[in-house]
C-alpha cells in the first residue's frame, strides 16, 4: 500500500484530496511511515539501544502540520527526543544533524518541492547525508500501524533552526569576502514564491548590508497564490526578472519552496538558470582549480561542455535526479578524480565543500561571495558567461505513455530509435551519454542535438531539441514524427502542437 509513495530517494504523495486525486498520504499512512523511520534508524543506521534525537521541519504547505503531528505521534511511542523546528528548509534540516546545538540523529523535512499545493512529502537526512532509494525501500517495508495502547515515552521540544542556519551562512560569506558588510553597495531582490525561503532577505542579505527593497512573496502561503516556487518555471523566472528591472536591482534571487534549488537574474535582466547557472558555478569552482570535473544531468547544452573545457575543466553528463548526480560526484572523488560540484539543469546543486548538500541558499552564497570582487573589477555576473554560446532554439516535448509497464515500453521506444537514427543522414548518435539517446544533428537539420529519455517519476518520454540555426528544430521534429507516430501507446498531441 505504501510502496506507491516512493519518489526516488524521497517519500511523496497526495496529502489533500483534490478533484482529480484521492489523498494517499493521510494521518494513517504518515504514522505508519513514522514507525518505518524508527526501524530504519535503529536497524539499518546502527542506532539501536539508545535514545534517538530527530529534528522535524516543514515548508509552507497546507498539510505540513498534519504530517508533522502524525510523525510525532508515532515517534512518541518510543524513547525519542523530537525537535520541532517549525518553518524550515531542506538544507537546514540536514544541518540539524551537524550543528552542535541540535546534534540530531535524523533530520526530516516535510515538503513536496514545487509540486501543486495538494502534494506533500518527506525527505530524510542522517549525519552522513540524504537518504537513498534503498533507504526508502527499507522504511516503507518496515512501516506498520502504531500501537495506540502503548504509553508515550518521547519528548517534543520546539527549537527554531533557521536563525542558526542563516547566521552560519552569513559567517561563511563574511569570511570569504573578508568584509563584515560585503553587500552594502548592492540592491538585491528576493522572490521566495511564498515558500520557506523568505528569511533569506532579512537574515542573510540584510545582515550583510544589502538593500532588499522590492523583494516579493516572502510570506509563507501554501496555496502559492502568485506563481509556483520553482526556478525552472518560466512564469516564476519572468516574475523575478520583472522585479529586478522594475527596481533597478543589482541582482535577483529566486528559491523553490524548500530552498534546495535556486536561480538568479543579473542586473541586465538576463536569467541565470539552467545552463547559464551551471556555467557561472563552473567558473567559480574552476577559477583557481583547473582540471577538475563537474557532474551534470544529461539534458545540458553541447555548448556548456565546450565552455567548461575552455575553463580547463571536464564535464560528466550523467543521469537525471539530484541524488544520481551527487552520488556520481562522490564516486568520482572516491576514485581520485577531483569533482567539486554536482548540478542539475533544474537548479539542484551540491558542492563538495558543503557536504555535497543539495542547498539552494549555498548556491546563492557562492555567488554573493563573488559580487564584491566583480564590482572592484568593473565586471558583472553576465560577463562570466559571455563565452557561453546560446542556442537559437531550445524546445521540449513530453509524450504521455498509456498502458501498464510504461517504463519497459518507454525504454524500448528509446532503443528502437537507434535503428531509425542510423538511417537518417545528418543524425549521429552521441556516445558520450548515460541516459536515453542523445543525437547530434547536422546537414539539413542545422547544427544542434536532441535527447530522448524517460521521465524520472512519471509515464512520460521527454524529448529535448536544441539548434544553433533558427527554424531547424522544426525539421528535426518533422523527421522524428515519422518515428513517433508509429508508436500507438504514445500521445503525440504535444508534438503536433509544436509543428503547428
């Protein structure tokens, strides 16, 4: 019953019944999951035979209180000290396992990232890092109903963490810049999307001297009334872009709901997300350390690879999924290949120097550390990526898959596409790829590439197409239509819309 709540290395479900969906993450399921978490910590993480300390925080979602209360009810049946941290962020909940003031055995974040308001979920951390897919397997397998006849043994203590987390961030930026108020000459606007990141305006930017006038949507509101809190969303990015230009700010910052993802907008209004954000962070980590490797997910621009190599670095394109890129970076470091950064185009980024923690606020901190230096040199953030060539066209089409065993079917569609590509002059398979099929396009198809891969969690095939020649994407889509229309289980309506 609970296995359907697994979402990679997280737990996620419908917490509020919606017109299209019946709730499957209610008090009952959450309490059961609480027993599974305790069993996992004791039996798998070696914490058997002693009291446990668990810190629980949440973002602004409407169902957060219900999930927190249900978890605590399960934990109270055993010898557990629960720190209720209230409104918190995902990276802060990991730091609850590291800060001496908490020293928690486990940090729990209640969030469903940028998904609609009726979703919610649970992310878990121990002192060694985030939970893996296999850990969620164990938790859900060991979950059982709470024995209500047992007396409560645990204790709950309210203990706010955001102020401690923010102060730690401020200290790191001050140390890196050797200034107490390194942002005193900067006007920076923040868009928190009504999620949990509103604290950053006052407790970090303001504390470092920045003018934050014009910051927007800082108030927590789980209905997300203004736009989805998602740095990978066009509407959200357009909103912070408009705020930067309207207020003539030096920088715009945007977070997702739980602050594990971020993006920025330069003074010029240039959106620095996706490939652009990777390029900026690559420049930061490679400036004094050429020869190092950066792990990204698969759908990055071919021009990004050239950009990183020109900086003296190397890019490894790996599987989508933030845990996948982080684990690949850890694996490379263990093999002696210095890899300081793992990052997805969606904005998930983790630095080796920061526990390989998926931390949007730390991404912004790295950029803030750089701003005073750029100003002294008469440069802007946009100058850092002047040499990153931008494609003339970039489009994405998602094909819904009908029927059972969608993943097996989707992988067969990808595999058969290899044979189709071999017969098309101007299509060449790119072997430097770990996910789906990536094809370089030339001749009548312009100069570009396309990638077909399975969605991580949904019954979808995702097709991404980029080209340096305006109008040539259409020729690529037209040719691929010959292949996709033969697949009866694929809904090609979106492809038809693009061709129109």
